[in-house]
């Protein structure tokens, strides 16, 4: 079953991940990928613009580092939506930062017929799984007539915004129940299997059991502090964070679409 269609803009406004490799992450995002910095960086961290959203990084608190296991090194997942007909060009941009993750057959582009999408993946220096996803039911032209041609728009200009964010939890069923109580909708996966996708094509929360490998890698979903600001969640109230999963807070983003 395909995810609920949506032609709305990406609803993730700001996502803050934790990392133990701050300098390396900053060089990866701003140096190798060339993303512009954004205001409001966390203390000791940084923030970059990714299309209509902001991706920020904060240091892992000492207490969380001690409790996290495996060196207290969180591994998050974030997917960036790219122009649906320009995934190859966008993947070349991502490959400048890190080698693309290869599948068993050596290919790097993943076909998701059940999601009406194709994706590529890379792993950042801090161990985060970064996906570029082209959603074929969401045509989007990242150029303005008279200002730029399609051929002139490259790299970060092909990114529309943040499309998915992974949330780790010891109990996926309880997490899905919590999100549905906020007005979200489960559309894919079986919580009993440790994986579920909640939301629609304008923004999906990927719910996974702690330590389950992030597809298509062997990187375990290691919990760490995570903050997500998003629109169109009926149960979120501005200024009142809702804790979900292992170490995640959901926030109502300012403004509406």
C-alpha cells in the first residue's frame, strides 16, 4: 500500500541530532556538501539549511554518553527529499561527501515500489544514516523561470527539505500508539517486527526498535537525544514538547503551511 499522498511542502521544519563527532560532522555538511549555515545553532554545535528545513547538531550530553552503550555514539536516520527526476545528479553530490552504501548486488539506488520512490544512502562521520529520496508522486521543480534553468540547479539546490526522521524506541507498538494519539497515522510496517512508518509523503516518522540496523546498512539504531519540529500534528501545542521513543522530543513548529 502506498503512503498517503500529499502535495504539501515538507513538514519537518527543524531536526536536531546528537553527535560525538562534531568537528567531523560540521566539515561533512558544510565543507564537503557545501550547505549554508543556519541561525540558532545549539551550544557547541552547528546548523545547516536543507531546502525548506534546518538540520542541527548538538553534542551528546555526558550522562547520555555514559548510558548509551557502544561508546555512547548515537546513530540517527534522516532522509532529504530531492527533485523526483534528479536523483542521479543528487546522488553524485552526496557521493562527494562519503561513498554511497552499496546493496548486495553492488547497486546504490534502491527501488521502493511500495513507497513510489527511489533512494540512495551514505553514512556521515558521526555514524548517522543519510538518505536522499525521490518521491515520484511529488513533482517539484527547484528552479524559477527566468532565474535558473534545470541544468544550472545542482547539489544542495536539488534538496526540497527533510522527508523522514528515524525515532528509536524499545517498544515500537507503544511509540506508534503514542503518535496515533497525537493524530498521526500508521501506514506501513508491523510494530511487532520492530519497524513502522507514520505520517504521509510530506513527512514520515520512521519508528524502529533500538539497535535494529538502519536499512540498508549494518549501523545499529543507537538512541541519542533527538528534537523534531514539525507542522500539521493535531496533538502538538506550541511551546510544549512531547517526549516519545527513547530520547526524542516532538515540537509544534511555528507557523502553518
